[in-house]
C-alpha cells in the first residue's frame, strides 16, 4: 500500500471517529435537552410559569395576593412569564448544543452524503416564530394552514422527493416553508372555553384570553385550565407544522436513525483498521 493510500485510510478513519463521537454525543445531548425546564415570575412574584424544553407551559401557579390583579392583568402576566421562561430554556438548549454544532462544523456537510439535502450555505437560518398575538398581526404576518392550505409551490420546485429538482429550488422551497412556519399559530381551550391559549410554532405562549365566565373558577382552577389549554394548543400547532412540511418529509422516511448509523460507522471503521 502506498503512503498516499495509508494517509487516505487514516483520514477516513479519523472522520469516522469524529462522526461516531458526534452521534454518541447527540444521544446524551438529547436526554439533557428533554430534561430541561425553566421558570419565570412576573407581577412581583404573584404569577409563576414553568415551561419544558420546547418552551411549552407545563405549570402555572399564583400567589395568595394574585387577586390584587384583574383578569386581564393576570393574562398578560402569564404570557410575559411564559415567554421569559421560554427564552431561558432556549439559551440553555443552545449551550448544550454548541459543542456538538462546533464538532459538526468540522465534518463534511450533510449535503455531501444525502442527495436531497441542499448545501447549508444555500439556506439561511430559519426566522424565529412570531411572538405577536394573532389579533395584533398585520396582513403579511398572517398564515393559517387549516384555512389557507399550503402556499403555492414556486415554479420549478416540484416534488422535493424528485432527485431531478435542482438544489437551488429545493433550498428555496425549504426557505419558503420555514417562513410560513414562523407565522403558524394554534389555539387551545379549557374549562368550557373560559380559558383560551394561543401558541406559536415554537410552542411558546403568545396570547391568553379569559371569557366572561372566568369568575366561576377559583385561581387554582384557572392555573390548571391555562396549562391544559396551552397543551391543546401545542398539540394543534405540531399538527400544523407536520402538515406544512409534508412535501419534504416523505423523502426522509427511510432514515435509519442514529443507532443504526452509529453501528454502520463502527463497522466501516473496523474495516479500515
């Protein structure tokens, strides 16, 4: 075997080692991310909201003197606390993922290995999901998948599962879908519609409304209803996002998963020894 062949073999083995470490690290990071929670208080501690790793509300509690606030103030305080907690959990998530992203940046791009994936530099970072309540959005910020259906596909983009689609068109299609995802909103209700919660595509609470019958509930019941309504909204927005990205999801159905990939990497690495 020539020296150049030995060097190539060594380089490939090193890449495989790096890939194996990255995939193994992702498994640990996933567990840490799933366990993340964050909380925030507003109105001088009268309102406390806890969110999970996605930013979705999992618990609401009120202090004894919460009745110093009217219901509109309580609703605004819950939304503010939920968004503060969601921002905290996002920062913690980014801190967990930063070492893995740095390691991934040193590896070949996924587009070099997966045919349908556009090159990363051709796709800008997705826009953040809007925090504006639905009733305060301007026309350009409105997008309702259930009402409007998927936006028209740009000419030439076609079916993303078709290998003949140019990378530029695939990238444009992904950017378009990401833009629509940022505008998604879903609403959930609880306690006979006395409580209505709206969340954005990131599952973050962006609006909370109480009906005129809210006075029939005590504050513990209101707190539980907010959590329940938010949970319904999160499930609804997840369905909307799934439907929105259905045109490109079909091409990923044969993805073997990280465990299978890691096994394959280890087998190939063994062959190079």
